[in-house]
C-alpha cells in the first residue's frame, strides 16, 4: 500500500515564525502536491512538484514556498506565518504512469497560527 | 480554480437507505474521480471513471458520468453508519503527464444508525 506520511498531525505556531511542514511518500512517485483545506472552500492547491527539484505554483502560492531535494520528500514552508494561514494542510503523491493518476493523501496537518 | 461542484452540500439519511451525490463541472475532462474523507483525516480514493465510460461499479458504489451534461453522480447503496464522511469529486483534464486534479468543495454525508 502507498504510504504518505506527514510529520505532524497538529502544530501551533506564532505569527512571524518560519514553519516547515514535511511530507514523505514511500512509493517512488514522481508527483507530489500540497493543498490547504478550509471550511466551505474545499481543497485548494498551493504547490506541486512533478519531479526532484521541480516545482510549479498552484492556485494559492502566496505566502508559501516548497522544497523537493529528494524524490520521496516534499516540504511546504511558511516563511513568516500569519493567522490567515491557520488551516488543514494535506500532502498527496501520484505516479506519472499514464492511467494511474490517482492521488494518495497523507493524514493532514492541522496548523494553528496564533 | 474550482471546477467540480457537488450537490447537495449536506445529506442526512437513515442506515440502509441509498445516498446519491452529484457533481457538475465546467470544462472537458479526461476522467473524474470520487474521494472520501473521514473527519480530520486525509482523502481516500474511491473510484475513477473515464470520459469514455458511462457507468462504473465498485462494491456498494455506483458512479455515472454524463459528459454531455458535464455531470457525475455517486450512489452508495445500503448505506451504513461507517459511510458517514465527506465526499469530493475531482476532475482531471489530463493536460499531460503532470496534470492536476481540481477538487470540489465536498458533500457531508451523515448516516444515522
């Protein structure tokens, strides 16, 4: 079974702090994604990476950056956390093999910025 | 930008009843997928239907796709309390090997024991 692991289930940070959210997948997937989920807004794509060191902005990249130094790990970085970044963050991965475009999700990280 | 829009936003039914959830989208797609999310957890893939398919079954799940109306429905038969969750449709336009999914806002299903 594919396993996508997010390093923390819950995080509490202060405004202005630099925050790292880590995601690791064990299936050698090329594509990895970071979403945020807010009530009434569904899932919104922040960034995705289609291979090591490759990244592309999603729909709401402002205030975030990402790092993909190794294939299995995709990090989301909040350079200076703000209260409006309080949210549920979901990581997902997917293989590039044609016809296998199902995404596998981690359990999520609920981030509170105070 | 959101493409999939689910309907209704919330659904409450009795155990044993069938649950029908709908999804509409705006542009042409390669495939449409349904995901489930238990409270406070990540999403889990349920079923994928391709644009050249009209109906697909998986256990108690039945998905239909009408590309002329740009809509899909997910039917859960003989519902159980454990089916209580949020359900999301996601569309894949297949713009290439790196295509992305666009998720709807989700439907909250409550199944009363």
